[in-house]
């Protein structure tokens, strides 16, 4: 991808606002329920982010000549998945993980600029900005869903609550740390897609209730 094309892609996406709500589609926190349209929008953002993470990882691994998956453990700390979790708990877990990913991504950018220098704004730097932008929009969307499910907004985790890079580890370990952060974000982006697509929606519930009501009326007749 040429730098000019990547610039154009970033500029178009930078102009996008937070997810818009159609009339009558607002999420009412006083009447918890997940709007199907809101879930669909969040899922679409997660799909978009998954693709962008793939491009960013490809650009980074090509630049650093990494030839294999070198991420050895999870960097994000959340409760393990469970079939017992309801929609609110699933969204809380996802929101917590994505917030940690954003903090880790911010630290990766700061480390690269501090230790490696900013360098020219090529495709890699541009796509790093694109990923940050889409992640921020996804966080807005998932926070809205969490509130709709009756959950409270989560604070951005502080540095003390995150795994940290050992500054004395050397240049290669720094580059590997950045790679691990990108892989972690990719993992949680894929998890977001699975989680969001499995959520029940108000529309689906209403369709089910309507069908049951029609069947009951037919029986009474």
C-alpha cells in the first residue's frame, strides 16, 4: 500500500464520528435491553478493527523481519470465559479487555517514539493511527451496550494495573513487546466479534414474544 493511499484511508476514517443512532433506536439505560442495530454497529466496528489489526501486524512483522508467532502469553487480565456469564458480564469482560488493550497500545506508541524515534510517517505509522481510531470508536460502542445491559462504565486502567515492559531488556525485547501488544489487540478484537454476535437483542426478543403471542391467540380461538 502506498503512503499516499494510506494517508487517504486514515483521513477518511478520521472524519467518522462515534456510532450514530437512528431515530427510535436510542439505548435506554432505565429500560435495559440491547438494540439489535447497536449490536450490529459494534460488531461491524470489531470486524473493521480485526482487518486493520491484520494489516498492522503484517506491516510490523515485515519491517522487523519477524518470521513466526512470538507472542507467548496474554497481556490482558480479565476473568476467564464462562457459559454462566450473562450479557452484562460478557460486555463488562470485553470492555475491560479492550480498555487494557488501548492503554497497552498507547504505551507501545510512546515506547517506539521514545526509544526508536518517530521516523517518517509511512504506512506502518499511519495504520497504527487507524487502529487506535477504530479501537476508540469500538470502545464507545461497547460502553453504550454495557450501559444498556445495566452495567456501569469502566475507568481506563492505570499503568500500575498493566503488565510493563522491562526497560533494561534491550532493543529486540522492546520490538517483541510491541509485537505482543499488537497480537493481544488482534486476539481481543476477534473475541469482540464472537461476543457481540452472540448477544441477544431487544428486536430478537420482541420477535420471539410476538410469535408466542400469535400462537397463544390461535390456540384460544
